[in-house]
């Protein structure tokens, strides 16, 4: 998606050779109009997959998942990272390592919102080592639903997540794939 | 907003006389199409306010804030609840009590994304005791921006947040106001 690569070139900050900060339109401030375009692009790529549900993780995954779901005409379910007192106890749980935070956390999805008839598209903001997507994929599998693919806004092609998922036969659609990052330059695949 | 009241009547679960669970369309699963309608309603109510930015808190605030911002044609900024290593250190911070979790947490907004020229609409999923909205309002004030109002998807009219905010002269628009909850019934104002 050329508009996304251009946006990353203009607004992305290379924090280190492995950390890309896109706080101005995706991870803290969200460019709402552009996020609608991203949703349309995901919906277009998966339009023949008869998707019934989009699944993501709070918080940065919600915006691209919601806009894709709105175009596809299906609900979104966002996995939760912490246990709230109003949360259902009947949940699927998986443990996920966070690349950004250097910690491990649980993700939880209520059994009420994933069924074996569902055809699920997982959407997330970043695909790095793939821990979040793999955790979500395991939850989808536990529910008996069919995983039709993973959509990432930005894939870090130099980290192993994309290879790992594709190696398991999962269709991965990344709207921009960063091949490497140098001091002032972001090189796309 | 009658469609919202109807949705709450049909799908809301009264957990106790003070806790309402709307996990099926707002707080865990999100009805994407309905969220677009909610965004249009907020945008309509604040259409004459020359809003330049919508501000919310992760995670459940993001969906209604994003759809309102998309209609208004402005960006969203979502305050973060925890400190990630990729987060800017130049931030506005406020402490917020959580009614749902029974805990206190910090919310943070990067100084890069709020300026004194901004006209800000705060949007959140629930307005209960108003702690989250007041925390965001303080951050908006610190930045020198103008707060034009607070939009809540659901206001718990029997808790003090709405009164507190309106008492400070803040315009509050709640799309549904729950007056009280009984075992099997939700009574709206």
C-alpha cells in the first residue's frame, strides 16, 4: 500500500535499527481518515474469504480492525490484556511475549464471541516476532473457528513473525513490509 | 439515541445495581456498523464546535472516538495507561481511579499531539464517576487547548460523573443515560 509506505517515510521515527515509532498516525495519535483507507484495503484483500469476525488485541489493533470490520460488515472482538471485574470468567487464554515492553502478558477472549462456525481474520498494527498473532491464532483454534488469515498494518520483515506464520500455512497480508531501518532511512520490501 | 437504548435493553447485562456489561457491542466485541452510527451521532451533536482533535483513553474509548473523528475529519489521540519503551518521555500525566478495576493508574498523552490551538472533544465509552474524563480534561487544560465538550456512549446517571463535569461548565453529551438498574430492567432517563 504505497500511501502507507509514504506515510511511514514521512512520519515514522527510527528509534533504533529494530524499533519504528509511528505514534503520529497509528499507535498514539490515529489519523482517522487514513485508518478508514487501511480498513478498506484489508477488506479488499480478504473480500472473497467470507469472513464473519475480525479479531485483534487492545489497544493499537482496535483502529485498523474496526475499520476493516465496518467495511466487511462483521463485528470485531478485541482480546483483553488484563482481567477486569466485569469480564466474563468463561474465556480462552493465551500467554504472549511483548517485544516493545519486554514483558509477558495474558490475552483473553470470551467464549461467547468465538464459535466454530466463525471465519476469522486477525488484524494487528505491527507484525514483529508474531507472538501476539500466534496467541490469537491459538485462541481461534481452541474455539474451533476457521482462521482465514492475518492482516498487519506494518510488518517488520527483518523479524521472524511473518516467516513463522507463513511457515504454518497462514495467509499473511501486510500493508507495508519494512526490510530494514538505517539511521535516517526506512527501506521497504 | 433510541437505537442505542434499544441495543442496551436487548444486549446489556445487569451484573449488579451499579455494573452494566455491554461486552457484545462496545467493551469486548464491537458492533462495527453500529459504532459508525455512534460516531455520526457524536459528530452531529458537536458539528458547530470547530473541533480539531478527539481525545480518548485506551482501550474501549478508541472505537467511538475513532468513528466520531472520521466523520469530523480530525485525528484521535488515545491516552495510554502504561508506559511503553517506544513512548515519548515528553508527556502530560494524570492519575485516574478505575471504578471497574478498583485501582489507580496513570494516563499519559504526548505533548506532541496537543497544542494550544486545538479545540478538543473528549469521547469515552462510559461516564460513571467521571475520573477518566476529568483526568483527560486536566491534560487538555495543561496543554493550553480548549475543551469543547465530553461525549459518552453510556452515562450512569446514578453516579456522580455527569453532575461533576456539568457543574464545572463542561458540555456533556451522553448518547444513553441509565437512571437506575434493577434485576432484569434498565431504566433510562
